């Protein structure tokens, strides 16, 4: 069923990193094991969400530092860090350290603007009134400038260290990490800005309905705007879709997946809320059914990287089944050329 119109050359997955309130270790360890599992299957990248005040990964940098020691090949990424809560300098130090530990495998997904739960978290994160702080795109620019690790002050400025005098700059310097910054775009304004500033672009299954009620039309316009503003510079674009193949799932699990998709169907029928947020349908079914939908997705045909977004609150063995079915039955049919590794069902648990 190979379709020559699709040329996906990179497949990744995004995991929510959930855990129970009374046992966070189990959930975080499961997520580390899922990244190991994805690497064994042959996935090119594994991404984690950073979430605050929820049962999820609140510090993506710390978590991925651990992941660097459990994996050796797979790219690791954040999708996304809300930079409004971060110091652009300290975050650059932390993520440079992670990238060095990973030997250059880190991808940094960011978003700007007023972050989630700001009324609750703002007074805890910032000194003074949090509304007085610059939470704009400029915070991302400052982060990127810090990653470049230019020497501070003039050439005659040195600091005293236990190892002797040293010219001051951000340490460790992670060569090339600045080129692996991604911006999570979901509006025309955000993608134009990402393109104009030369950042890679992450788009997913949530977008703003600007002058259209059609999800794919809105996302297509955003891709047009992004490429127009890149001014000929090559950057990567990663597309996220919720994909849940059922091929090797048992009957009860298939019903669970179908019920999950049905519970989210209504939100796809019209724009949601004052911001007119649009959602596509989740891709749930056999690999053959999912492939048909991917072939008919006009955005998939325009990108080279596809990110499988795992649903919240599924069980570890279900995530493993989804990843295995995707890499075995779907990825090879959409242009991906790596040879998937077969892992028996018994080895998944």
C-alpha cells in the first residue's frame, strides 16, 4: 500500500508522562522505559510534554537528563516548555547540560505568551507582580542568544575559577543546540514569527481557526505563512497527529480506543471557545484505515516529519502496542525507510 505522495523520513512520538498522585515514581519510570522501547523499535525521536500542577513531567530538562543515560540513539525532545515560567539564561544552562549528556540528541520545543495556570503560579515563580514581566516571543530570542554562548564583556574580561582565569560565557557550550530549537505554532502570528526568526516549527492536532472553520485549511495557511517568512532558509517542520492503531489490540482494548475517540468527536464539529480552536478527528482503527486517513490528510503530504501523539491516561502496555503497530504497519507505508525492529508481545511488559 505504499503511497509515493507521502515522504515521511522521520517518525517520532510524544508521551504525556502521566503518573498517579500516590506513586509518581512508577509513572516517570514507565515513561523512561517507553523512550527505551521506542528506541529499540527504531523511532527517530521521543518527546515529552512539560506540565505544571498536573500529574505529568513538570521539569522536562531534569527528566530528559535521566533519559540521556537510558538511551543512546533516539533524539529526545520537549513539546513544549512554556518559557514564560523560565529564566532564559538558566534554562539555557540546564538544556545545554542535557544536550552534552545526550551527545547532541536534544530538541527544544518552546512556546511563549502567558503560560497556563498563571494566576496560580505567577506569584510563586516571579518576584513582584508577574504581569509586569515580559512573557512575549522576546523571551525565546533571549534563550536562543544564550545558547550561542558568546563571551561576556570584552576580550580582557576574565573570571577567577579554581582552574585559573577564564573568559566568561555560558557553560557547557552545546554546539548546534541553537539550531534544534522548535517553536510550537498554532496561529498565523506565531508561525510567521517562527519563520522570520529561523526556528524549526512544531504543529499538531490543535490550531486556531482564523477566517475558516476547516482545520486543514487553517493549518495549510499556517504552513504557507511559515515558509514564506523563512526567506529560503531550510528548517525542519514536525507534524503531530493522535494515531491509535488497533491491529494487535484485543477486543476490550479496541473498544476502549473507540470510546476514547468517540468522546472527543464533538469538539471536531465546530470551532471551540472565544479563540475558535479547531481539532481534527483522532486516527483510531486498523493500520489500513489509518493509512487511508493519512493519505487524505493534506498537511501530511507537505511535511517530512510525523509525530505520533499518545493519548493521556492509557496504560503502559497499550502505549507499547500502539507504538509497535505504528512502526510495523504504518511507518513503512508513508515513506519512512528505517527497518522496524520486531518486539514480541511478551517482551513489551
